[in-house]
C-alpha cells in the first residue's frame, strides 16, 4: 500500500505505468514506441480521455458523516497550515501524512512538523515527523518525534510512507535523498519498526521491496542486479526474523510480482508484434495487444495459472492465507477495472467495486479481503474524491462519501471501523457488523 502511485484513466495507459514500474524495479523491461498508426491510435485515445475529463462540474459539498471519535490534532503539534496545500503538487521536501491501524484497538497518526519548503534558498530543511498513538476511544497513548533527512536538494521526492508492519508494528520508511546539489551522493534508504508504545523494534538499512498482504512481513531483495535471477529474504514477527528465502529466475516477460508468507504470484504478458503472433520479451511495446497470465506458486513448488482475457492486464494486490490471489484487472471498457480473487481450480470471483468512471486501488483491507477500502477519483483538478468501503458479500458499499485528497483514511484490521486524518483531526467511524 506503495508509495505515491497514480492510476491512469485508460487500461492501456495503466499498463504502460505498470510496465514502467517493473522497468525501474528490474532493469529488464523497457518501453518501445510502435509504428505511427499504433502510436496515433494511442494518442487519440489519450486526447479523448483528457477532453472527457475536462467536462467536470464543480461538486457541491456533502454533509459530513458523524464520527464516533474526533480528536483535535492542532493541540498536539499539527501545523496550522498542514491541510491548506493542494495534494499532488511536485515537492522537493519529504513530508509525512498518514493514519495506520496497528491492531483493532490502536491507531497511529503521523505528520511532519518540519516545513514543507525551505524558509531560505540556502537553508536545508531538517525533517521531523510526529507520531501519535490513540486508543479506539481517542485517548492518547504514546507520542514520539522522529528525525529524518527531508531535503532533496532540488530533486523531486515522493511523500513519506508509513504502513502496518509485522507483528502489530508500525513500519516507517526512510527514503533516500540527495546529500548535495550535484546529486553525487545519496543517503541510504531504510525501514524503522516501532511497537504500540512507539519503542524501537528494529531498523533495516536496506531497500524494502514490499510487505506481504496478510502478516505485513518484510520482503527484501539481496543486493542489486539487472539480471532475472534474484534472491529475496522474508522476515516476519516482532522483532522480525527471517522465515524464508526465495531464489527466483523470473521469466523474461514477468511484470507485477508479489510475495506471501507461503507462496508468490506474478503476471506475465506476451505481446502481439505481428498479426496473431504473440511473443515473450523484456521490451514493452506501446500499443501492442497483450495476452497476460496470472501465475501462482506455493512454497512446495506447485504452480497454477489463470489466463486473462486477451487485451486485459492486471496488477496483484496480495496472496491470501488460503493461497488465493487478489488482484485488479485493467479492462478497456472501464476506467475502474475489476477487482478479483483468483483461485486454484476454481472460477475467478468478481468482487464489488467502484463505478466504472472512477479510478482507484485498494488502500486497506482485512486479511481475508472480506472488507476493503478505496479512495476513488479520476479528476486531477478536483480537491476531493470518494472514500468507499465495501463488504465482499454486498454490491452496495458500506461507505460512499466525499473525501479530501489531502486527507488519509484506513480500514481497521477487523473491518469494524475506519479512521480518517482530515481537516486537522483524527476521526474514527463505526461500520455495520458483518451478516
């Protein structure tokens, strides 16, 4: 739940984004533009999408839902102008803005108290993030300030990230920044883990590849290589201990890859370079028709596959405890795509999802995907989107509310509540009990 990411307005554009991500991760894939007719068709589609998005009318403010708990964070050090800026603007200073559930009873809010820009051109910003842990009733339980390197020395940076870690910990990611204007030296990236009292659990000065979907176990790649053969370490628990090491020789056309506690899954895509001729290649050809497959492998080495419809692509959300795989399929007839669960030797389950004219991805979920939440929008010019919470058994969302882009929200691990960090407050809302 990586990670500054944007979902494109078309399935082709989204696919290019996934390919680009894979290219950066592996150094294998690269994007090649096809001949003029294909490029022209893609350009026309993109222009039409842009024109369609320009016909937006200004949305009226909706009544806000009633929260069970509201905590004013300004009295606890939240800068007065923290929510005055517009989301999505380019930044050269790393800031933090998050709300994370550690368990069903404890939620943490984080924000930078340091400036979001330099007060003088030659004065480096020294980063400081304030972490506050509250009970589900809004009682402050722990507080801590975390110093970090914030200033990119003119280089564009992503927003700082904090997510659930293994064993009920908070995972606080430290991103690399330029240490000089010339970019000759960079600081190392790393991961900090804190317990429910914000005490240190562990620090890893390694680049975090990903976390698993169920236990939030840590996945690190050993070293850096441009080849297809990789070694991965899987660490779980608090403090984290290595529970498995994966050695993988990825197929040349491997794209999205996800690890679970007891297996892995990845997407492979062949491309139609000539009529009815599909090939596997490490080069991504813009405009080429895709023929993709979801591949899953258990820890005992057994494998199974699900082939996607020709032309569709997908990204993997995670591997569930029963070995099934949750994913989002990009389809040309819908901006939203389709949320699915692939199962071995069973029919793919289609899950309730956002309207087809919206864009979004699952941001938080219960470990069994019985409930999940998404922030949905396709309008880059609006300051708001839709915060939606779904129950897997119902087509109608439990929550469908207007929500600011500069806010953050998260579903509790048991799916009974959600918390939001918006308008200078921590807010906690109850959800209907499952049937």
